[in-house]
C-alpha cells in the first residue's frame, strides 16, 4: 500500500493544541513544544454542572479540567485560551443525544463532539489564530497517500479511537495532527508526562459520556425530553407479555443483563425497542443475527467518492468494542447512504451506533469511512 509518513509542520510554525485537561492532550502539547513548534493551547468550556468537580472526576472540558489545562500550559510556557462552546455543545451534541434516545437508538455523543465542536468549530478557531494545524490527543494515525491524507488505527489497538473519528472529512484531515497514534501504550504517554513534570500524569481517563459525570444519563435525557422515560411492557417475539420495564432508555439492542425476566428455556436478549408502544422486545440470541445494515450520514475516506457499485470489500465494526466483521459496502439509494452486507451474521446491531469501515489489511487498518446504523435484517 502506497503511503508516506505525515510531513510535520515547519519547525517554529504555529500549531494549536486542543487541551482538555487530561494527560493525552497535555503530552501532545508538550511533545510539539519539544519539537520546536510555536504551540498555543485551546480549551473548550462545554458544560457547567453547577459545582466544581474534584480531581478524581472522570470528565473533560469543565471545572477542574480547564484549571488543569491552564496549569499545564503555564508549565510549558505556552499561550492558552478558553473558548465558551457551551451553547454549541448543547445544540450539536447534548440535544441530539437526547433525541436519539427518544427514538429508541443508542447514540455515540463522542462522535458528534468530534464532528462538530472539535473538528469544525475548534479547527476554525485554530486557523483564525494563525495555526498551520490543530493537534489532538486522539490515539489514531494519519499518513499522506496519493490522493491526500489517510486515517489509520493507532499502533496500540487497546487505545485506538479511530471508530469515533469516522466522520472526520478529508479536508479536515489535511489540517489535523495526532502525535500519540504511534505510542505503544498509554503507559508510554504517562511516562512522558512524568518526565516533563506535568501534574496530570496520573489523572484518570475521562468517561465515555463526559457531560454525565454520575453515569445517570437517563436523568439527563428526561430533563431534556420530559416523558421519554416511560415504563412499558416486555414482550417476546410473538407479542406475549413477559413483564414490565422502567423505560426503554435503560436498554440497548443485544443487551442481556438487567432485562429482569427469568424462567425461560434459554437466555433472553433485547431484540428491539418499540418507541411507539413503549414495548421492549426480547428473544433468543439467534434472533439478533443481522447480515444487512442500512447506513446514513456516510463519510467516505477511501479512494473515489464512495464505495464501488459492485461493492467494496472491507472489515466493518458495528460497535467500538466489537471485533470487525468482513463484508461489502454498496452505495445507498441516495447520496450519503450505504448498504452493508456482512459475510456472516453479526449480533447486537443497534440503531444509533456507527458502522465504521476498515481496509482488509490488518497490519495497516486504514479507515475507509463510516456512517450511522439504521434498519438491519
């Protein structure tokens, strides 16, 4: 596969770093500073929980995190600015998150955050400050290919975040740097932080849903969408009532634990969420099998404008933690849509999650694009 390492910005040129207050973005800023770049740190204020969070809080971009980012910037001797993106974050991330749950989906707010406030708004701010690039602490790699920049999985598969960056456009990739993608492990990143005397070296990683620090996302959704958390019936595939649930928001397709129905001949899994009737449909594991998946919001990072009409072979991830499944990607009926056909059925395909496409060469793990999962069969 033809590729060349990313050409770094000229030494002394300005690179803007998205600093969340965590160890990853802090080390990113430090490494670029060591390389001789004119580094400027930008921190987004995304939400306010109404009270300061302690140093052990697993969040980002609020309270203590902003303070930590400023301390690191002071330690490195770089300029640092805080941008108030709270209203943008609410409009582009939190509101769609709540609406998605209202539709019976399982949303991924981290993708929306990367797609909007980070790689749209923050990148624009970086360019306005005279930056040649925006650097982040994501664990992914970028190389230059014959048709422009390419996105690849991180060296450490356990830290890889490429699934959450499938919506990054080719134009944005040309302005993005990911210095941590080549790290062998997170321990290596923390070791650099300790070597440089950064106070965040042992700070815990932020949680997946950063704006829900107590983990009670149902409370957040109910506040934004009153009435969406409504109790209902648990039924089997034939419609027989087996029990009752406290609200569909507590469940996702493929879930087994917490369904609360015993006495069946085989374990029961969540097969579907019927928001019209507030029914939770459960059944045996075999009923989860899906081979065809409709995808919307397609972002294509491979060659050409999209998948080949005859089908593009790829490995497809249907959840961040799931293994990739071999299959084909076909163009959809309209622009921005695609149809995925897996070689073998996958289980737990949930609307609202992402289908992310990777090249067939596992040693390279190039990201070919992705989109949002809709109907499947």
